[in-house]
């Protein structure tokens, strides 16, 4: 694999690939890599990704079967990304094709595990475990792949954030009445999904740094990534005794596709501009927003203990940011 540019402060910084005929927006973003302005933009992008990722998770877990929802979302963003990949952004360099293949395999594994976890367990139990497992392994992966080092204060922030996330999952587990029989399996799937979150976060960061134009990676990623789950969803829909209407499902898919562009695209850009580990930790404040969505939209109970745990998550993210 080629050595890749790193915008991470304090990490290894190999030379960036030559940028040929890049659009002005790409040139501007690349000029911010490794700078304080790039750090601030990465911070904003990671927080935006957190908010939108919580919305994205709720869309997948909402009124439709999670497999069908994910299939509709992936079909939507794949079709929307195709014209940009084929006709707008520069085409990928030859060394990018094995990277795209690896990224695709990791994301397929992640989506299969997540859909299965959502099928077996409650959103407010599964989601915190997934998001809590992800950042810990991402920080480790960022150290191994990019040479990023967290300070002791930042590790304390990670510990505070994870205590809030896993505390939220335990609280939800103790007070949940439904799905009790399938919860052990759901929790196991959630941990496995979290490991895949760390894999895709780290390797996506590698991929977006390996190409000259970051928007080349984003456009081709979404086009390629959108090709698998629609097939699974179509087969599942065809075998259902009571098939849901297509129109509401596709409307959800279009909404989810647009949110996916902003959510996943934002955090990928953040990992090019700045530290992968910091972006991953900040994104996991999505658990706070997920709990709020569970309360306001999915009508799940939220009390003072859960509010306190969500405050720990937010506090941990602040400590990670200040400690850097």
C-alpha cells in the first residue's frame, strides 16, 4: 500500500499525493491539513457527523425492517453518488482499487452485523454498545496505522466517555421489558459491530488520505458501497408474507441517503484534516443524540439517570478535545 498523507497533529506525515486538476474546494481542504484551522474544521465536522449519525441510526431502526431500511438507504446514496463519481470528480488512481475493495468488504461486514443486531435488540441498548466499542479500537488502530498518540488526559476523556456509553447501555438493559430473550445475542452482535466500526473508521481514513482529491474517495466510496444491501433487501422483501409498501420505504431511503452523505462524509473529511482517533471519539457523542431521538421520536423512556450518563459522554468528548 502507498504511504498516505496525514493531517493528524503529532502523527507521521508522509508526503501527499500530487493533486492534479483538483476543484477549488478540494484545494482549499487540502491546504488546511495539519493546521489549526483544519483542526477546528475537523472538530465541527465530527460533531455534525455525531448528530446526523444518530438520526441515521434511528431511520434504520424505525418503523421498517432494518434490512429493508438499510437497503433503501444504500440504493439511494449509491445512485446519487454515481454521477459525481463518473463525471464530476477525478477518477481514482490505480493504487486505489484494492483500497476500495477492502473498504467495501469491511463495510459489508459492518452492515450485516448491525442490521442483525437491530433485529435482535432494542435500539437504545444496541446503539450505545456499538458506538462505545468503536472509538476504543479506533484509537488503537490510529496509533498502529498513523502513529497517533493520545495524551494521558485524552485517555482519561476516553474512559469517561466510554463509562457513560456503556453505563447507558447497562441502564437500558436493566429497565427494558421487551426482547429479553434475544438480548445476549444482540449485545454480542453489538460488540462485533463496534469492532467493525473501528475497522472502517481507520481504513476509511487510510483511503481518503491515499488519493489526491478527497472527494474522489467520497464519491466512489458511496457509489461502490451502495451496491450490496439493496440486493439483500430486495430478496428479503420478496420473501415476506406481508410486504411493506415501496413508496414510504424509498422515501426513508432518500432521506437516509442524504443524511449518510453528510454524516459519513463529514467524519471521513475530519479524519483527513486531523487526528483519526479524536474524530472517532467526538463522533460517538452521537449516543447522546440517539438517546434524545429514542425519547422524542421512538417514545422510549429517558430519566435523570440516563441524562447523567449522557452528560458523562459529552464530558468525555470535551476532555479528549481539551487534552489534545
